[in-house]
C-alpha cells in the first residue's frame, strides 16, 4: 500500500501519484482525520447531489491536529471560503461573485491579469 499522508508537503506539491493510486485501490477513502476523499468523477457527482452530505465538518476540522503547519493553516482558509459553504450561504455568495466573472468581465481584465502573471513569474 502507498504511504498516505494527504497533509504532507510531498502530496501538496505533487498529488497525482497518490490520487492515481487511490482511484485504483481505494476510490472512497476515509482519512485518519475523519473526512472522506472521493477520487472518481461519478462518486463526486453523486456526493454533490446528496443532501445528506455537508461541508461543515471539514471546515471545522481542517488543519488539525498540527495547525502550526502552513499547509494545514492554508486548509483552514480554504474550508472557510464560500465555495466550501453549503446552500443557502454558498448560493447567496455565488450569485454576488459570479457577476464579476462573466465572459465580458474576464475579457476586460485579460491584459491586466496577463501582465500581473508575467510580473510574478
């Protein structure tokens, strides 16, 4: 079995080999931290449609037990972002945010975004 530490720096930098192994051998994986990791599209799609499932537990417990680790602290930020919220909070915030990301709005910012990316790289 592949050593599995989804919080390791190695996994964060190159998750593809671990995810490929999981898809083949353990596609619905329960982490020792208590959350579930789904690696196949059909499983994810079914979970997203299932009203019994919620993102609340993951937001509360992400980054534990080693919260001083920067990767785990980053997970706390991600789990508290709007895209990890359940409806109706997610729906309300998404309606506001998606107005700024229409095709026309993104096209209008394309040159500025490209310049910023070039500067950062």
